[in-house]
C-alpha cells in the first residue's frame, strides 16, 4: 500500500512539475539585471528531490540555492561529504550554483563542523551561515559575550585555514544577534574576510523599528551576505500582537531606505531570499505541502522579480 501511495504522489508531482515548467518557459520575462548573486534559501523546497529542486531553481531564474546543510535540511551534516558534492553537481548541471549554505555551526571543535567547512571549501562554496548562540541566564550579558567572543575567534581561525567565510544572522528575539549591537562587540576585533554577518533587514526592522539603519551602518564592514524577507504586525483573534510574514514589498520593511543604504555602504554581498509566508507548509520545510507546485513557483518568482527590480532601480 505504501509503495502504491508513493507511486501516486511521485507521479502527481512529476506531472505538475512538467506543467509548471511549460508555464515558466512561456513567461520568462525578467528584464532586470544585477551584479548581485541571488539565491533561494531551500528550506521551502524540501518536498522535492535534488533533481526537481535544481530544475526549479534554474527555471525560475535564481543564480543559486542557499542549501540547508543542517539537521532536518536537504543535506544532513553527517552525510555532507557525500551529499553536498552530489547536490552541487546537479545544481551546476541544471544551470545554477551555490555560493552560500545554511548550517548550525556554533562550535569550532565539532568534527561535523570541520567536515562541512572542508567539504564546502573543496567545492568552491565561499559562505556559510552559522548556528545561533544563546545567552546563559546564569551569567551576565558581558560574561556571555566574552565567552562567545572566543567562539568567534576560533571560528575565524578555522575559516581562514579553509578559505571560507562564516556569517552570523541577526535574528529578532532574545538570542545573540537580536539587539544587533551585540554582534559588533563580537566582531570588532575579527577579520571581516573570514567571519562576519548575514544581515537580515526584516529581523532588524522587527527589533529596531526606525533605528535599524544605525545597526546596519555599524556592522557594514562585516556584512558579507544578506537575506531578505518582509512582515507585518497583526493582532490574532485574542487581540494579541504577533508577526506575520508576507511577500516582499507587501509588509513593513522600508526597502527604499534599505536599498539606499545598501548602495551607500557599497555592499556587494550574495543575497538569499527567505520564503516564510504561507506556502502550504513548505515554508516550514514540510515534505507534504498542501499548495500546488505551480502556485508555490509563481510566488517564488514574484519575490525574485521584486528583488531584481529593486536592485535595478538603485543601480545595484
């Protein structure tokens, strides 16, 4: 019975994918060009196998896939030596590539972290996003930061050895990187060629409201990759305020201000689009998404077009 269900699911996916591919071929309308390499964070594509994902990434027009190389991702850390070369080879055969990956690396002494860094270096992948660091409530904030400074220092040395770059994403909340200014404390003595920031304007806006440009200016020397998404504040049925992720340009992120600053600061980083709004569960990495692949693909494409047009508008 399971084999029959799997056959039906695979056949349906294949049929819809062929239909989707035909529509994309008929509507490849991008005219905007940018020197920035635009990737898609592949968490939302975990319902596809490597070939299907690579085909979709290339067809829509992304320059690359920001691969999830972490527990629960497309490439599991314990399989990185075999699976990362496999998926990178497929991406390149289909017409895209990868310059950046997402990891949970937060310990420079972890053998799996070394495996990931060595493998990505061998494949010519330059950037990896680090895992998140927490504040220990039994210690003061300065004590926590002193501990994490040593982690950043050791990771910088490891990255230098293999010629790669580790980026810490500023993420709203109470972990390290939420306030943004804490990252400056961790990075101010570090070489930006080997360790820095994956700047996220959505999370910076959540935390900073209208003051986020100050944090972006402060961290600019260490920004080597960026990611992008949008959101609104909305009350739920109980009247409690919360965040709702939306398509690019439909939320509260001030993209006009962001790209003005982006240009002024001369940031040339590869960028990863994050899709965290409703995609039928795909946005959470689910493999049983309830949204048709054609609808998902069109949303991916709309955000890519928005970003390309913004880059073109600001001459980036």
